[in-house]
C-alpha cells in the first residue's frame, strides 16, 4: 500500500466516524423532530459508526450516545490517529449542534478525493461518497464550458458578490442555467417567521435559532462561517409581536480593526446591523457553493481590488482558474517579479497540509499559497509542508504588502 492509499484509509475512517457522529448529534439536539424519528436516526447512525470502527472495536449504543457530547476523537477505533478530529466537539456547551462540522466534513472529503486520485495515478475517483462531484466543482465546470476568460470571471464574481437575493436580480446575472440551478429558496434554518438576514460580510443568509430560558425566548442570528461571526456577524433579538419583523442587536461589541498588513482587507462590521428581508421570491446559493466559492472569493476579490487600487495589474483566475491571482511587478524582463497566488480557506490546517502533500504542491502551478488573515495561525504547519515543494506561504495581508514592497508602493 502506497503512502496515499494508507493516508486515504485513515482519513476515510475519520470521515465515516465523523459523518455518523454528526448525523446522531444533529438528531440528538433537534427537538423539532418526533422522539421516534430521532431514535431511528440515532440507531441508524450507531450502525454506521460500528461499520466505520470495524468488528474489533465494538461500541454500545449507550456509550455512543454519551460520547456524542465529548471529544469527537474518542469515537475513533484504536490505532487511528485523531489528527483533524482532536478537540472537536459536535455539540456546543449550550446544547446546540455545531454547524462548523460542515467545514470539517467537506474538507475531509476534498482531501480523500485528492488522495484517491494520487493513489490511482490521477485517474478519476469512483465509489462511496467520493463518486459524486461536489457542488463547487460542478459550478466551475459549468462556468468553464464557454471557454471564455471574461465570461468565467464575470460568472464567478457574480457568485461571490451575489450569493443571495431576489429572483429578479438573479435573472440579470446572466449565469448559465446549470449554474443558476444552485440558487435555491432560503433555507428554513435561516428564516424567522418569514424573514431572513444577510451576513454583513458575505451577504449569505445567516442561521436563526431560538433559545429558551424558562418562559422567556430569545432569537439569535449568526453567520454560518465562524470567522465572520468573530468579525461581528452575530446578533440577537427580542421576539416581536405577531407579524412584525425582528430588530437585530449586535451580540457583542465589534472587534477592533487589526493593525499592520491585515488591516487593509479586514471586513469592518461596526455599525452594520442587517435589516429583515422577506424570504418570498428570494434565493441563495447552496451551502457548498457559498462555502467554497463565495467565502474564499471575497478575499480573492478584495486582494485583487486592493492591488489594482495601488496601481498594480492583477489578473483574477487566469487561464480559466489555473490559480486565483496573477500579479506582475516591474517591466523589464530582468527586473520583473511574478506572483502566482492560490488562496485556500480551510478551517483545518492539517487537512490542507495533506492536500498539498497529495498534490505535491499546487495542482495549478501557483508558487504562493495564501490564506485569509484570519487563518494566520495555520502558517507554521503549512510552511513546513509547502517548503518540500518550493511553495511559498503567506497571509493575504502579507502577500499584498510583499507585492507592494516589490513595486515600491505602500500597502497599509
């Protein structure tokens, strides 16, 4: 068994354990489901968990239920390292299912697809959950079908700048029908009564929950993307009278604007309180397209615009998305410096490092791996891995500063 196959096997076990546990934890915390339905889901998830752990790692139903509220790695069979699942909890201290697990599931699946292709010598991946393409891959392929760089940039930019809104606006985006199909009615999880709220950073519908303390109920609204919540996209509201829309109140004071290179691209939410929007005749991108196109795309476009505002030429998604940004500094061939930038926004640095190793660098030919400034903590791990493949690593703010330094202009 080669290294890719071995790593894929362990990652596959973690993926199957995580998805079974997430299925059970969601049922355990979903009080809107009937008791019989929740029990059936828990039993189904327990069966999946036993299959993932194998015959040599039995786990009683009672122990399974108890472990759902503890560290996720405790559900792994002996001999499988915890890695990205260490210190991960499925249920928050206040008894809610942690939606951040969506990121982990998607990232694990992306890594498994990459490892499987490496093990098969680049051939397509078949079988299990790897068979179906992920939503963002379908979208990119549909945008590329026109084989026109201008159309590709316009289409991808539309998905980033308009992840949700009225159906009438969607019609004006001139997207291929196969791409427009990824806009769906606003999900129930993002609606209070008949209203939804757009995140002030990404403009995608935020999650709405109602908490109870005795007879008192309070509404909570927050972006599904944790970094956006940290930047201020989190609110609460008093339950309004029948038929009246809620008025949001920031859940905490907005974080201070960072100093240094990170300040340029920072999304400042101070004073941004989203208004309620009627859900009727409004649509939003599916979660996969929003998470893997809109969210990182915001940083890609902001970096592109910041460089252009400083007189530098920056090309978005060159050659139909070989990588994310192509920047050239200098005019004479002898003094020209080229930056080929690929931006990645993984919540788990271990999984991104595995993907880089499986790809043996950047699959599209980039020489800079860039992460959003809010992922700066991942740099030490990513740097050690990328060094093996001659791939440089930086945050978005730092790469902007480096490009500007080469061009002799100011960044911050």
